[in-house]
């Protein structure tokens, strides 16, 4: 008496179980982005904090109602990102940003996103000079807010590059400073060119196309420029390009 042949499906299942690949290791847990929200209006402050708390990769570790409190909260909780209102009592967002950037012994100060009502705002320009990584308009959408926080937390900067570049160019024109080209003496000619192109708001792929090199080479050049000039990110590189006179507002080299 012969044994009935097993159904093809059963054979396939048995073979699959016998030769199953080992289960992949679960992805390593990523530490949530730690955030402080500073705004003198309680409803606005609570609104941003509540909105950010809806994201699984964010943790709001503190809030502040003025610049002085923002500095204290940041020194206590060491956030990755601070949403900083530019106009606050006691000390404003500009002073608070400068204090945080100048903290002695802090290897990695938080990245500051300035909250403002108007994009072409002299106070925002001063905050970028003080070390902020970018700014957001207060009518920003939730998704844009989330994206912005993730971008700066990852070490990128120059949010809305066109707007940020126009802001810096406009106030560099209105408030000209004596060029400090000697500050760029540490750069090679190629690195100076990279800095000038950064001031145009070019992305890494655009830089690669303009320079006819690969993106990894571009990343190396950008990293060296930031390191040599002691800059934290691309926003500071744009400020430096205008401050040193490498890029002159209205000269057709910053469009």
C-alpha cells in the first residue's frame, strides 16, 4: 500500500520551515530628539510643546517663558534642539542663543530654531549671527515644524535656504561690516569656492554638479570648511561668507 503524496502546499511549507532564514535583528533603538520650547505666550508655548509631543521620535524636556529661563532649562536638561521665540522679556532669544553658544565646556550646545512672525526681521538676522541654525515662521505647518526639528537635530541647517539667504543678504546690505577676508586665509582656493557656493544655498548634489565631483567629495570639502572656520553648520557658513566679504549683496554672486 502506497502512502498518498503530500499536497504541494504542505511540502512547500515544510521546506520553508526547514530552511527558514534566521530572523533579522530588530533595528537599534534611536534616542528621541530632546527639545525645549521657549516662548513668552503660554498658549503658544503649550501648543508647540503638545504638538511636538505627538511624535514618537521627539521628547519635550522643558519649556521656558523668557530668554533667561530658556538658558537655565537648557543647561539643566541638555536638549538637542531649542525652539526659541525671538522677542521675550528678561532676555530675548538673541541673547539667550548667544549665551548657549558661548557656554564654556559644552562641546555640543543645542541647535536653535528661531520662531518669528516676519521672515525679513532684523532680530532674526542678529540671532543667526549669534549662532542660531535657522528660523521658522510662527504660522508654520505641523509637518514643516517636525521636518525642521529633525533636519537640525541631524546636524543639517539652512532651513528654507532661499529665504534664509535673502534675509542674510538683505541685512548684510543694510548693516554692512568691514570685510574680514583674512578670516578665510586658512581655506584652500577650492574650499573658498565651496564656501561661496554654500552661500548660494546649493545642496550637496548641486554642489557636486557645479564642481564636477562626487557627493562624498563635496561632503569632505564642506566638513573641512566648517572645521577650519570653527562653524557649526551651513547657516553659519552663509553668515561668514557675507561677513567676510566673500559674497557681496547685490553683486550677482549670491542668487
